[in-house]
């Protein structure tokens, strides 16, 4: 069987290989957004130590890393949802290990309430976890426009049209809450 030569056509004439347009567009986008991504990586390195190891199930580790990567690339909604998923996993696992299986299975509100009532977690960490839940809820569960934590309502309250800036701030809060829960919740 003859080997196919990709640089020549059927008649043996040289074929000029062209770079696909999408590759060039991706490269331009990467170059254009490099300063913003670099700033986000710097922020992460200041807020979340990279040398610290956490004992967690594989799913938790994957969600933790994906939340960080999503933030770097400006996927702020994904960052918020992933950070909240991590916090939810952490609370469910930790409460279940401490004999609070029922509360652990009833969602983040019940988990935070249980941890608060039983003084299992520092109140500051619980406040951050609850704030993350409030930010996440209108994204994960459709809420009306006038819901206190809905993006449109928050834009209106802040008299702002810069949803990207608000989401970036929310994503930073989400990552701080996620790290706080991983590092300090339940004595880990």
C-alpha cells in the first residue's frame, strides 16, 4: 500500500497547506486576552496557595481545579457554579462523616444551617459559603427578575451595565469561599 503524501495533490504537484481560519482566530484571541488572564492568575496566586494539598475525593479535586481554570479564562458563571458545587460536595461529605446524613442530603441551606447550629464550622466560613449559595442560586435555579440576588436586579441596584465586572467580582468571592471551605471547614 502506497504512503499518502499530504504535501502533493493526485498529480504530484505541490499543495500549499493553509492554516485553518479558526486556528488564526484562536491565536488572536489568546494574544488579546493574555493580559487579563495573567492578571487573574496573579490574583489566584495571591489568594489561593498553590503548594497546599487538600485531601478530597477525585471529583472534588476536579471541580476545584476546573473552577480555577474557568476563572482564568473569564468563564465567571462556570466558576461560580463549580465553586458552589465544590462547597456543596465538601459540606455533604463532611456532615455525613459526622453523623448528620439527613442534613447533608437536603442541600446547601440545610448543610450550612446544620454546621452553624452544631458549631462545626467557623461562622465566617459559613457566611462565605452562604453568600456563594446566594450568588449561585439565580444562575442554577431560574429566579424572577426582581429576586434579590438575580443578576438583572443586582445591576439595577448598583446602577451598572457592566455585568462582566459584577460576575468577575462574584467569581472571586466564589473562589475565596471555595478555598476557605477546603482549607478551614470541618477542621481539615
